[in-house]
């Protein structure tokens, strides 16, 4: 069969398949055009999941009449400016769009119309395209002083085969909503309105640029719980800046759908960034839990390539190790600064357990206690004052003295006014009782705290072990017979180049001919280890991230296991000094609000919450 040139219409439809995968991707392109035009208010309407009709209206600078025909031509754009020699640098991109493919791609598979009034012009004009066939611009009505209104009808009518691959209207509408949310997160200074099938589902006013405005926008999109449990992230390394908010480990999710990542204001889905978040939370969450986060990476456009795919959802970094190190370091710094803080949802979940229909009856005035609470073992009915022993101290709990030597040995030195501070005024209060040989009940000035002694001490032991690892080299054990691991020559070179770093982690390697490494010693913490698998995992990490993450994660996992077995066990009866010592250590130890698996180590209930439970307010 001879080689033939494809007709322009066919070429455009093939290209449209890469740019416009579904209605949400068409809306993404149109919204990005509006943002690049300086819009401060964007309205999006979609009917029939976006397949019947899409409208994106903005108050940007608009398109002049003589540029409307160019706007619907392939590879025609106002966002790339050639230099004196006529060349365009595709690495110096400061806008969201730049390829000049969105409008012609949409016009080749749908009925497209663009109405616009350019800023400073009195008249408005419109142009239309149907299945790739354009009409000349004509005068049109326009409601605003300037901007553009892009309407798309019958998406994919010119490519019926694509329609067969669309999901239900509801699924497409959900994808559109998710796309608008991502764009709204990245541009808090722009107002967004989304209307689906005639019903306004999202209305976001413009916020002041900055951390406060961004958090307000995130709270409107992700909920007030995220706002209450989010940690501010703001770190700079060399020419990179990471900002945004990340949730506490105890405010985690069952999947990564609540992780939103942006590079220079562009929503992206990048494995490197997602892996960095997972690595930063590795010490705090189980493998099946995922943190919530909205992170914004700003860097010189020369350091990132956004021209990887027409959809522009993937990026490549010139120095991926630097990017990963910044994200991991910034998140861990924020988590350390949070100290023993746990998420507010922990207390809310605890209170929910006391409410009707949640497993325990709630008190309401007029309910006979003997009948309403007879089967509830959460508390005991008060004994009459005449019963002997009521005023005597408990056999389990003694009057709480100062913290024991155990606390002073591991907690940092405190100021004199903090030493003199009564235990009841401290964040976790003074120990009052131990329940079921596992739960410590402490009284604070304005409520009570219930601590899981095993989970709390497990975190304390783990943090102590990490500190010891950071202070010196990891203990090593020599192999009886050095093991040779065969690798690709490039992989072997990468492993050998990091030999000094690996030795600090307890792994001693050296070159062994072309494409092989010799392993002489392994970390003692790992015990019996699969040397072949470990070296290959490290080689993969060095190839993808430039760091030996597998070894670090395995050491951290071993430390977590050892901490679990070396901590205070459930069922051990503690004295009052021991309980108070544990509370003081928790206050002085970072990350003590959750155990190594992301579960909370304590629940705090305020006095107002208790009064509501008993109908006092």
C-alpha cells in the first residue's frame, strides 16, 4: 500500500484524541486559556456530562476580531514568543497553555463557537467551527465589558467511535467537578462557578492571594476538617519553593485521591511527587493509609519540562532528587513541628460513639439512669455517699507526684516556669486512672485525655531509635561469605557511586568486575536479609529517584517492629509516676500524637463536649 498524506481533517481528529480525551479535559483546556488571559472570574456550565453542551465564560482580556481565525488554527498561540532568530525555547514556559492545540482540536470533533470582546474594544465578535469547518467572524452580543465565552455542543459528534468509550453522564459530571476543584485550588484569587445540568454545584468567591486565602479556598473544597487538621508547608531549597498544606497522620484516607499536586500553578499527576509524599509519611502511616495534602511547587521553568504529553498532566524535573528531598524534608519538618498534636476528627469520632445509634445511649434529661444505662459498661453508676471507701484513694492510682526519672532522662530540659507548672495545666494533663490495664485517663484544666499506653510508648521508643541512628553509623554485620549481585553495568555503577552513603546505612559494597557488586556487610538491624533483592531494589531507587530509599525504608520498618516489641505492653499495670512520665515524654516528643501505623495515641475531650453529652448545654 503506497504512503499517502492524511487529509487535514483526519490529522486534526487524530490530534484531538490526545488533547480532548473526555469532556473534563476539554473544560481543563478552556479554563487554562481563561486563566492565561488574566481572568478573575470563570463560569463553567455543562449539560449531559459535558457531551451535550459546555460553556466556559471569563472576564479576561478577550480575543481581538482579527485574531479569532488564528485562535482556531493548529499550533497558533499567543503564549510563546520567538527570539530575534525566530526560535522558541520550549523550556521557558510561564503559561498553563502553550501548544495551540486545544481550540482547533475541540473544533474538529464538536460544534464550537467563540464570542469575545477584547479589552479596550467596544464591539464584540464571534466565530464558529463545526467538525473542523470554520466560518468568518461576525458581530455578536457580549454581556460583559471584556472577556470570552466559549461554547461547545455535541462533543465527539464528528467521531462517533469515541462516544462509545465515554462513561455515564454522572461519571463525566464528577470528572468535570474534580477538574474545576483542582483549578480552583491552584488559583485562589480567581472566582469559580460550576453549573451542572442547570444546578449550581460550586460557587467560590475570589480569595486574597497568600496562605490565608489558599487555606480558605481549600477548606471550601476539601471541608472544614481539612482546615482544622492541616499543617502549613513553606520551605525553600535553592531555587525551589514548596508551599501548601498537608494533613496530620491521624487525618488519613484509604486512597490517594485527596492528594493534590501542582507545579507552577499546573495540576499534575506525577509519580515522583506522590512517592515523595508517601516517603515523608512512611514513619507515621500504615501502607494502606494515605495522607491528605495540597502541595504547590514553584521553580524556574528551565528546571522542569511540561512538554511531555499533550494533556500536560505529566512533568519531568531536571533534578528529581532535589525535588524529592525538598518535599520529604518540608513535610517531615512540619510533622515534627506539630509535636504530639492529633487530628480533631479523633475526638469527634469518640463523641459519636456516645450518641444514639452509635453503640452507646446518650443521656437526655428525664431518662431514668437505671433503665437507660444499665447495659452500658463505659462508666459505673455513682455509689451512695454512705458507702465506705468512697473518699479513700484508689488502689490502682496514687496521688500523682512529679514526673519520674524516666521522663527527665529522655525529655529535653525545660524552663523553670515550665518545671513549676502543675501537671493539670500541661497539654496532656495529670494522670488520674488506668482502665483495663491499657488506657490512661488524664485530667486537663478544661477536659480529659485518654491515652493508649502501648501505642504512645511505641512511638516514643521508635523516635529514640531514629535519633540514635542519626547520631552515628548503623551497626553492621559481616557476611560469612561475601555475596555477588549481578546487575546491569549502568545500575552497578550507580550503586558503587553511592558506596559511602550506603556504608553509613550499614551496607558495605564494592565493585566486582563489569556489571556486578560485591556485598561484604549488611545492617545488623535487618538480621537475615535477601541481599540480592535488597541490592536490586536500591539500584531501582537510584535509577528513579537518585537515593537509596529501599534500604532506608527497610531500616525504618525494622525500627518500627523493634519499637512495637520493646514498648510498654497492653495489660501492664502502671503506677501514677509511670503514667505521668509517659505523658510528659509524649509532650516533648515529635509525632507522638500517632503510633507508627497512623493510629491516634490519645483522644482529648473538652469539658464543653462532656457537658453536651450529659445535657448540660
